[in-house]
C-alpha cells in the first residue's frame, strides 16, 4: 500500500534498521487561531543527531516548520486542508523536546507541565508517557465516535503510529536522545522507547538511505541535516518547507537559530 506520510526512527546502535513499518502514518495537532483544534495534521521532517567531540559533545536537532490544518467544510461535508507554519522544537530548562504527530499541542502542554515538576529525566519521561497514553486513548476514542472519517485518516491500520515525541538532554553529562513512539492498537495506546545516537521522523522518503550513511555526516551535523531537510522540501514542497529550525544542545548551553533560505 502506497503511503504519502511515513515515519522512521533510525538508531545507530541498532545497525540503522528501520524501527517502524512504513505503513504507519501520523498527524500533528496544533493551535489554530489561538485555540486547540482537533481537526489538524502536520507535514513534517525532523532529524536529530548526537555528535561526539573531544571538547564539545552536543545534540543537534533540525526541523521544518510546515503545518497543515484539517478544517471541516460544512457545505461539502469534507475536511479541507489549510497550510501554515509554526515551531516544533521546544526547550525548557535542561530538556529539549520535539512534538511530532497527532496531538502535538497536547504534547507541548503536557511536556511543559511535567517539566515544571523538576523530576529526574527518567521520572519526567515516565510520567509524560503515562499521562499522554491516557489522554490520547480517550481523545481518539471520542474522535472515532464524533468524526469517523477523520479518525480513519489518523488511524489507518489496526496498529498505527499516531504520535511521537523526541526528548534530548544531558543526563549526568551524558548526551541522551530518546524517541517515544505512541502506537494505537486494538487495546489502546502503547509506547515504544528508542534511545540512540540519531532519530528521525516525518517525511524521509528521499533521505532514508542517507541517514545511516556516515559519509552524510562527514560535513558536520548541521550542514548534513540542513541538506536533508532541503532534499525533502524540494521533493515534497506540499509537506516540507522553510524556514528550518535548529537547536544545538551543549552540556552548559543551548543555541537556537533558523534558516530562511537554502
């Protein structure tokens, strides 16, 4: 079955194997006109990489900023798509996170609330997962009742990846990149935890083979990620586009910047 929107998580410690079946698709929820809207999707491309250097180990994350919104058309009875732009990378204290897939605004608000508790990194992620699983399960079950056509766009298979969140931080001076994948099954939402030196999600059709090739990264992580984001944007301008947001997480500081052109 051909899919327009696939997610893959590449883990260097697992021989660059694709961890997610390509039939799984996901959508992103965001704020529209300053209010939370359930009828939303996102086209996205996010790439993260840990770089080890003698004097400066860091975590680099790059993302495009294109969003698509499902707006119900009462006249036609179908959902139209309206495009906009927004940020997907957030930093709060010592932890950076990226919202990907369905329920992104819920991810953001929940992550902020959990991070405000100032727990350990493991306790933070565990609490986040437990709460998000319950919220998403209730939300999707309600959506299935009220908007079955939209539900089918989000949950395409009996087992469908619907959301994911990346967390990046230094834990006792050790760089950590954790990709949480939220999967809708017949029995509810389950979470797959993936830690590694690299993670990627969204539109990866053109760059999939490049992610696991060390030659790709020989030019430097920022340049490599920017080049791959550009490749996806050129291939699928309807789904990926400028500006590109970047964050570089060092042990003692965080840098954030954007590219407005290639």
